[in-house]
C-alpha cells in the first residue's frame, strides 16, 4: 500500500515535470527552458507555469483510476495538492 502511494507520487512528479517543460516550451516563444523559467520568475508568473504543468497529473490520475490502482492515484493526488500549496505559498512571498 505505502509502496503504491510512493509510486503514484513519483509518477505525479514526473508528469508535472514533463508538463512544466511542455508549457515552458509552448509559451517560451522559442527560448530555451532555463531562460523561460528565469523570465517567469522575474515577471511573477512562475506559479502559473507550474500550475499549467500539473495538468498532466490529471491524465496520470485517471489512468490509475481506470486501472483500479487507487493507491497510485492517491499518490498523484497528494503531489497535485502539494504543488497547489507550493504555488499558493510561492505566490504569497
């Protein structure tokens, strides 16, 4: 059970990272990834970019639900909540 949640959390982190890379590439207007991240941090929309990256977690979550791997889906959900809290705290400070 605990192992399945950790696997789900790992999948959620990977999905969010891939989503962040895709969002930065699409919204970066041809710039490389690090330039887009630095510009996003300076202009104050890094939290929004991270939140856009979390959209891929929906796909992972519903795949796990469909396969009846509820504990892995729980892990993805935990990471998604963690990212939401991180984004909220990041936006405050």
